[in-house]
């Protein structure tokens, strides 16, 4: 039994189901999803609402990305003409800038005026970066003026945020009257993976009911601990108890489906990103015996923030391989608005089928992926869109609370 | 001065302008436009609301076509799942069937169920055609049941019409409660080219005002005669008078822009298609001296129908060439919903820059065209979308009168 084939065979019902969902929900402007494909099971393990990596999408797909961007922005507000793009502030990663350059290119080709404004207080004058690809990228200091922000000689009603706000919402972004896409509340300072996956679970239950499958085949079981401390033994008790509970649920499912593998769990910071503070375990007792290095690794996420909340997620083996050395691979899928753009394989030649591939040494292989019913990779787009619906629910909650403010 | 460059330089304003237009107008489900590019001037010369030739679009563009189809149909009615496709009834052209097969493929890949029902009374049992590409196409007889039509074991709320209804609306299609895309009133029995171009002129005037150009640079002057008879000398007087008037307007413009070419006119049946009943003239007196063959050619359109209305259109030179022999070429652009899919060059190695290329011996060359601001061919998509807005006005009028019925 292969879940990809099952989904592909149900394409017509699935597409009709998605069309109905989009009558009530609005998607975040963009996202990327890390999937894991075990064959019998295909599930997202992370959904990023401030995606980087646009430079790893195949350039021939540009007309598709541009059409998606035009449709998505028109749906939000057809009056938007000028867009202020706010990237991450760390300025040392040329590949991240390549991604920003591709994102800017998509917006330009779609007929928007774009300027890039940095949140970094160190940037006091405009700066042109020359990237490895030869592209040039102009980054300017942000200026706050009353309740709007801008860069010099550029007023815009719309801000596209590509900064995940791991360290919180900086004062310059507070109480701004411009449209911010996505809203700042979806930044990692406030967003929780466990909330996303709880929405994902509800979405999958609805979807599985409609299509007639077991929702477990498309979602990782998970649980969370709201108050952990990896430096303190008592801080791990919650994790150990819940990890045990989760493992026994998974073992039941493995038995039901005669899965010949050993179940494992992934423990992650509930607000983590960049593959930081992620740990694979197959025995909850491992949590009791962390060495100093492991404790340190699990305690700190991006921006040096302490980890206090953790999510424990069912591990999904990835049995895909790609690249010249047939390295272990996981698909990363991109969306703009409600549209699936395609994606790539994240590969890592030194990692195994149960390990985190989002770590130094990873590489990217273009995915010959098209969001078509008869495509071999159709299922990737389905799972990505289910995760997108989950994010749309997160967005709806944030927007409702913004209106009530 | 090159109008393509001017349009490309105004991309941001143009895209903002189109977004505003689509707030009020709904596009027909699909269309194709024949353009002519004289360099100083770029204009549509025909807009087809029942496009064939999908097989001439580049196959790599499939994800784009599918995304456009999903967006267009969702906008019309997200409940549509099954689509009944009604093709032309003449069954001898395998290339037309290739086009129908590609159209069906776009719908299938977009997640719709599709069956093909023929209006031909000769088809009494289902028939499978094997096409030159190896594709197989199943065509079934239409069944009328009360106020719906179907094919055996297939009920559908939506009919996609790819039959231009040149011979009128057949009884089986009358008073049907299903959604018909586009509405039957846009068939060639009732639709007039002169009406389309009169809407096109209004659209261009608005657009030209917004962008700051002379509308003549993007539209052919035209006039029409509502009551012609090519077999009868008196029937030509209207044409000759109006042709003279038109030519003197064009001569003025040629002088203003120092165009070093001889102006010419195209006389066409106001309801014609397939390149039938089309004639190029550079002196209205030529209309007085038609020989028997010319008279015959101008008198009859598809389905053997008599020509009684004619449109006289400013001829637009085409200075593009394409193909192995650098034949004279004109771009043909396709849309689905409000989206530009791309297109191809129609070429004809035996024709000159002022001649009709839509005639036996024509061939097709894929257009390396992408509807992107920075694409060399951006202007094609702009002109196609202006013609699309004109068709959307035709559609709005038909829909209003349908509601009042």
C-alpha cells in the first residue's frame, strides 16, 4: 500500500474538496513545507511561513510562480502596487540573499514595485550585495514615520515579511497601519509548532473522512510539553511521560499496518527553526541521559532564545533518495497563496532515514514535481496543501483577534 | 519607436490597471487572439471564444495551464466537479481533435472529471478516435433529458462549449439549466466581430489614457456594413464609402507617425471564422471589380451561411518572421480565465506581410513567450488581455440579458 498512489487515485475528489475549503479560508501569502515520505505514510514535519530557498526552485517555473503571486495578491487587495520586502537581518548568508533576490524577481515579473528594507539597526545606509549568481541586491535601512514604515522615497501600503521574528516583534514594526503579510503574530516569537499540528490534525481528520482513508497515513502523531528545561532533570519528566504515550500509540499503528521498522520520535523546540534544537530518539529514557552537548543543543534556538516549550512528534522515515550519491532525501514544497509552486529534495549524504536532514552539509536537488493529478508527485502537493489549510486556520485566528483589538 | 518596448516599460502601471479592471469584469472561460505586430503598432485582429489549437501550446507549460483552469473554474463556481465538453461536430480534422485532447488533459490534470459529447446527429454510438499523436479520444452522443444534457452515465452541472455554433444554437442546447461556458449567445451565429472591436476600442481608450499612449498604436481602426451582398453591385456601395473613409483616417495616422508603408484594409464577414471570407485591399475600388471567384469567397462562411454583414478593419502589417524559412508570422495568444497561457506563431511561407496567414499551408511555431514584465514578449500578453477585457464586456451584456429573460 502506497499512500501517494491512493491520493493520486482520488485526485478528482481531492481537488473538489480543496475548492470547497478555499471558500471559507484564506491562505497565508507564502509557505514552505518539509515532508517525509515513508511510502506507507507521507506527512509534513514542519511548515515555514517565512520561506527561504526560493533560489532552489527551478527557474523554468517562473511563469507559474508569477501567476500564483498575481492571483494571491489580487485576492488580498487588488490596489497593492508597491511592496516593501523585509528580509532576515543576519547578513552573512549569500544563499539566503539569493532566495530574497528570486522572491523579488517573482514580484517584479508580476508587475509590482519592490524595495527591500532591513530591520537590522546596524544598517545605517543602503548597501548593495553582489551575490554568487552575479545578481545584485539593494538593501536599505527601514524608516519609521508615524504609523508607517518605508525606505527612502518609497511609500508602500503592503509589507512582505520574510523575517520569522524569532526574537519578537521589533518596536519599528509595532502598531503599523500597513498590511503586513503574513501578520507579525505568525512569527516564531508567538507561533507554536504544536498549534500548527493541532490544526493540521483537524484538517486531516476532515480530509480523511471525505476521501476515505486513515488520517494517520498523512499526519505525524504528536504531543507537547509547555514547560520544559533541558538543563534540569525535572524539566524532562513531562517529555518522557508523553514520549512513552506517543510511542505506544505509534507501535499500535505499526502493528496494524505491519510496518517492519522501529518507531522513533522527534523532540523539537515548539518555536524552533533552522533545524536547531531538534533531536531524534527511539527510547524516551534517552531524554534522561542527555550529555552536556545535547542539553546545550536542545536549550537554545535562533537568536539565542531559551527553549521552554517542546513538541514531540512521531518520526517519519524518509525512504526517498536523490542526488548523485543517492543520498537520503526529503521533499520541500513551496506555496504562494493557494497555489503549489513545486519544490526540491533536501538531501544529506551523511544522514540516515530517521535523521534530521536540515543540518550543515545538506544540499538541494530540483524536484521534477508538478501539481498535476497525473503526476507521480501529486501527493506532495496534496499534503502541502493540507498543511497550508492548517496555516490558514492559524491565520484566521490571528486576523480575528486583530479585528477585535 | 516600438510599442512593445513602451508597454514593457509601463509594466507596473499596466498590471495595476488590469487588477482594477478585473474587480468589475469576469472573463470568458477561454479565448485565443490573433495579433499582428508591425513594430510601431501591435493589435489584435481576431478574438476567438471557442479556441482550438491547444495542441500547439508548449507541453512544458502544462502546470501553468492547469493552475489557470483551476483558478478560472473556482471563480465561476467552486462546486463544479464534472465537465461535459462539446467539441465541433466536423469529425475529419485530426489536429482539431488533438486540441480537444489537450483541453481535456488540462481539465483532468486540474482534477475535473471530463466526458466529451458530440452535437453531431450522425453520431449514434460512442466512438474512439486514435489521433496522430497516439492519444485516444472517446466521443459520445449527447442525450437530452428534460432541461439537462449529458452523455451516458454522466451527469454534469457544467458544459464547456468548444463549438462556435456558426450554424446557430441547435435545439438540444436550447433552454438548458446547466452552466454553459461560454454562453451560447457568444457563438458566431449571434456574435459580431464589429461589436467585439467596438468594445475593444472603448477598452483601449481607457487603457491608453491611463498609460499615456495613443490608442491607435494598439488597435485597428474599423467600420462595418450591416447589410452587404457581394453578389450584387449595390450591396458593395456601403463598403466602398466606408473603406474610403477608413483609409483616409489611417493615412493621416501614417503621416503623423511617418510610417513608410502603404495602408491597407481587411474586409471580413462580421461573423466569419476559420479565415473564411477575408479579403485584403489597398484601394476601395477593388471592391467594385471583384471577379466571380472573389465574390463567391466573400459570400459564404462556415456552415455555408450567407454573408450579410461585413467589417472593414485597418490592416496591420506583420513584420515578425519565424520558422526555418523565416516565414511571415503572427502571434496567437491563449487565455484561460484572466490568465495568459502563452501562444505560438502562425506562419505561412507563401504569404506576405499584409496577407491573411490563416489559410491552407499555414504552420505553427512555439512562441518562447512568458507573461512576465521583463519578457521580450510581455506586450503580447497585454494586448491579448485588452482583447479579453473586450470579450468580458460582451459576456457581461449577454449575462445581463440572460438574467432578465
